[in-house]
């Protein structure tokens, strides 16, 4: 009798998405085998994918019978389900609140700052690059001050807060946002990239001109 060796976990995403990267990075950190499905725009419009996430967004994690969209929700689930140490998503009230604060920043300021600036620079789309860069510079100044006296965002060790915030900060220069003014942020990025099993966010070539649709 043959045994089923297929991973129970499937991740739908795209390699250049920071939202997807944070999930795949954490799966690797936890040592969780998974099947990766590259999910381009055409696949996201398919009936099969919309049955998984009616919003048509990535990432989507399938773990057995569980179908879970949203990168932040996925990070919380993976930490609570598979991290026996309890360190990646702490439950002590003060640490838990600090983690949640940075998860909110990842979904807010980083999404509408460096992430949006990167999208507009690389691929174009609706939105103001100037406004996105302004949001990015504000949040990076805040992060740099916060990290000037600590190694990690929410605790004295890495947590899912660091994983959630990493990708779009690391690739902020792809939105024409230099990281030179933020030495504490750059040191933090080096620490994050040194976490065992974490693969750095892939780099994209920066076009010489902003795409016309921007």
C-alpha cells in the first residue's frame, strides 16, 4: 500500500507579491511542507479560484478542509496552529497588543505606502505615486526611530510582526523610496533575512519610466 506524501497545505500566490511572500516565508520558517500554486490574474478570475476566495485576492491557504484568505489571518493561524513554542504570536497581553499593532501597520501604512509605490512604479495602476511615497517616508521614519533602540518590532525576538512588515520595506527602493536615510531599518532587514529558512523577497527590475497607466 502506498502512502500519500502530498503536503496537506497548499498556498495560492505569486512570487512577486509581498503579501504572498510573508506567508511562504513563515511556512518555510516553521518547516511546513506545502504545495505552491502560481496564481496569475487569469487564474484569480476563474470559478475555481473564486470558490476559494470570492474577492479574487491572493494569498489563499488551504490546509485540509480549511480555506483561508488574507495574509495576516494566515500568519496568525499558522503561528497558533503549528508553532509549539508560542513565540511567533505571543499571547501575553502586552506582547500580543504590540504584535497586533504592527500587523495593522503592515495592512495599512505599508500597504498604502511602499507597497503601493512599488506597484505604481513597476506595473502602473490607479493611485498617486507621490502620495504613496509620502506615506512610505512617514512610516519608515517611524520604524527607524522605533528600531533605533531595539532589534525587533514587537518583542525581544522575531514575531509574525517582523515577517508581515519585511517584504514591502525590503523592496521599498522598487517604488523609488531609498532606504539610505533609515539605518536602523536596514539593520533590521539584515536581521530578518538572517532568520533560518527565510528566503529574501525576490527583487524586480525598476523600469526607467513609470508605466503609462500610473
